[in-house]
C-alpha cells in the first residue's frame, strides 16, 4: 500500500471521528437545551420563574418571552379577581336593594286582596299585581343565583342527608301548584336507610326546578312519578311525567342558560331553572340524565353521590 492510500485512510478515519464528535456534541447540546427548557417550564408552573440568561442566544429570547407572558398572565389574573370582586359587590347590592321593595309590594298586595270592600274588578287587579311581583321576585332571585354560581359565590356544603326528607321538603313547596292542575304526584320512596352526600338547601332548589317544570309542562289531571334508587356510589332520583316531552335534539340545550324551546314559548319562564339545577348538582359531584318522548313525557334522573 503506497503512502497516498495510507494518507486517504487516515484522513477518512479522522473525518469519521470528527463527525462522531460533532454528533455527540450536538446531542449533548440538544439534551442540555431540553433540560433547561424543562426546568424553565417547571419553575413557571410553580410560580418561581426568573430570567437567568442575558445574551444573544435563542434560550435568552425564550426566557424573555416567557417572562413577559407570565407577567401579563399575572396582571390578567389580578384584573379578573378585581372584576370578580366588583361582581360580588354588585350582586350583593342588587340583592339588598330589590329585596325590600319587592317584599313590600307582595305584602301590601296581599293586604289589599283581603279587603272585602274592594270591587271584583279591583280584586282581579290586585291579584295581577301579586302574580307579577312574584314573577319579578323569582326572576331577580334566579339571575342572582346564576351570577353567584358563575363567580363561585355560592358555597356548597355537603353533609349526609336523607333523600326522602329532601323530596318531602321540595313537594311541600310545590303541592299547591300541583293541586291547581289536579296533577297526581306519586312517590316511590326507598326504605333503605342509605344516605347521600349533598347540600340540602341548594339541592332542594335544584329538584324544585325539575319538579316545577314537570308540573308546568304536564297537562291537567296528569301524573308525576318520583322514584329513588340507592346504588353503591350514587343515589338516583327519577322524576317522570306524562307531559309534552322534549325533542331529542333539544335535550342538551335545555341546560343552557336562557335557552327556551319554541315549543314552550306559550309557557312562562326565562330559561334559568335547569341551568341552575345542573350547576348545583355538578358542583356536588353528581350528574343528571334526561330521556324523553314528544307527547309522552320526560324522565329526569338526578344522581347524588354517596360517600362512605
């Protein structure tokens, strides 16, 4: 082998060695960069991120951009908290300012309605004032509750409660409405002593909205069936009616805030009740299912968690 060939072989070996070194160095640099980026993200997640590289490198640019982003996010979060505090204050003010005048309207209307000297036409007018004042009270209360839910002002406090007691309390509030339409409400209460975990006050409101709708959308002399079934992890409450029913494509929409189907435009309502119901049940770790057939009726199944 002549010297020239030996030189080529040596040169090839040197080139291969250099290539290998370059690959090793590149892999090391990439790994080092990835580790640094990983550390930067970790610090950002923990709220401890600060810039450490001040040169013309790409890492320095990334650090700078991340620092600006986190600073902006922090300012945005503070602004959101300030806005939330303003909303809380506004809700509290509205609640306070409207409670007294509405209560007074209802009180004086009732006093007027008991006056035997009033003419029949005047009594009808007073009754209309009472009805409209009650609607206004319901609307304002619903709007306030909806705002409270969205701003996390409502505090759900779950305790072990008897489901049968929950249903009895709801029906006591709606008994008169059912009697007006001669609607028969049957209760199939479970005799087992197993309890569910829920906030009694807010869950009463949630079920109230469902049963009130069942009464509203069920025809005169209709039927409503309430059944309770305890499972291992949830307590199921079925509220079945033989009312007008819901179109299948609308079942998901009925829980949207202010949603009103064209089919119920002739009925009173603002589309807040079921929105509140779902938010209250979800906030307690439960959920709702709905099945319906138009013209045959609807079944709302509420699942409340059982926590051993």
